[in-house]
C-alpha cells in the first residue's frame, strides 16, 4: 500500500477534527447544552420580532379607545382586556415592546461602549488616569442604581431620552471595573509583550490583542444588563419620571392602571408579565452565554 494512501485518511481525519473543534462550534455546542438559555434565546428573538413587526399585526391602534368596553376582562375581541379608557391592552403591550427595548438596548449600549473604552485605557495605561477613573467609579458605585438614576432625572428632567442617559451613566462603573480587571490580566501576557517589543503602537495592541480577549465578558454582561435596564426604565416611568403617562410603555401602563388593580386586576397583570418575561429571558440568556463563553469551564 503506498505511503501517500495511508497518510491521506489521517490528514482527512485531522481536518475533520479541526473543523469540529473551532471556537465557534465549541461555543454553539456548549450553548446548546444550556436548555434554559436556548429557551430564553427563543423568547428574546420573539420579543425582538414583536418590537419590529408587532404594530402591523395588532388588531387595534394603541391609542384607539372603545368606550363601550371600559375595563373589560379578556375576551375574544380583546385578548388581554381593555384599560380604563377602553384601549386594547395587548396592542399597547406590543407597542410598548419597542419602547422598552429601545430604552434598555440604547442605554446599555452607550454605557457599555464608554465603559469599555475607559476600562481598556485605564487598565492598560494605569497611572493617574487609572486612579482618577477608579475614584469616579467608586463615587457612582456608592449610590444604588435606581436612586442614582432618579437623581440624574431630577437634574435633567423627565422623558425617555433622559432615562436613557440616566441608565447609561449608572451602567458605566460596572463595565469600567470588569473591562479594567480583564485588561490588567492580559496586558502583561507574553504575546502582548512581544508585540510591544517590536514597536506595535499601544492603541493597536489594545485593539488587536486585548479587546478580543475581553469581548466575551462584555457580551455576557451586555445581555444581562439589558434586562436590568428595561426594569429600571419601567420603574422610572412608573414613578412618573420616564415616559409620558399616555405612552404605551410598560412602566407607564402600570402607573396609570394601579388605581384599578382591585376592580380589574388584568390591567396590571398584563404589563407586569411583559416586564417579568422580558427581564427573565435576558438574564437567562446572559447566564447561558457566560457558561458557553467561559473557557475555564470543563468541556
């Protein structure tokens, strides 16, 4: 038997193994083992589709009143019932999905982006800049998240735009701390020292060698903080500091309906369930991503 013929199957098997054990395939395999995370991913995708296309599927306009069925319990005409103005609650919840997701995603995106930049530069360069950023983070950490957001809203004024700003600001310190810690762990690695020794610029080292290592941690906390940001945004709207009461936002719906909880509890249950399911789905998805991206866990 020719030597080349005996070597070819070995090479083919090696190529198959390399294809199987790529980082992406390993991530997908580990993530699929997380059953709750897979279910949460399906729920998150459904929520995203609802935010994008739900307004085209709802039978009623969110602001359309039906004075003949005020505070109506769920029926075939109104699956989630109607509120005190006869507006279809299901249509308002679907419309509020886009608003709540925008508040959560935008606020966390801005906070994570700025926090990642500060954390990378603070951990890599150190010195007085690092000390200044850490003391500023300590000041933000000294306040509970919702209390800090309320203080910022009190200065800036009410409205969804200011809610995004407030949630972004109290999201900053956690990303600064996490990214800085990871940067400190990677900046003294051998490959980073080698790149620095051959004259690679600092920003290029951060972009090509440190950021890719920190990115999995950022993704995990990003997904988990979105749910918390949605909850905080709804809390601020519930307190009258966020969305206008007439806006179909989940927290505002709870706020305007709380006086009718004993008469028609469905007006509170429906938006409350929307908040619970959304926050829980993002948190479970974040847990699954953490387990799948953590290279220290056993195969």
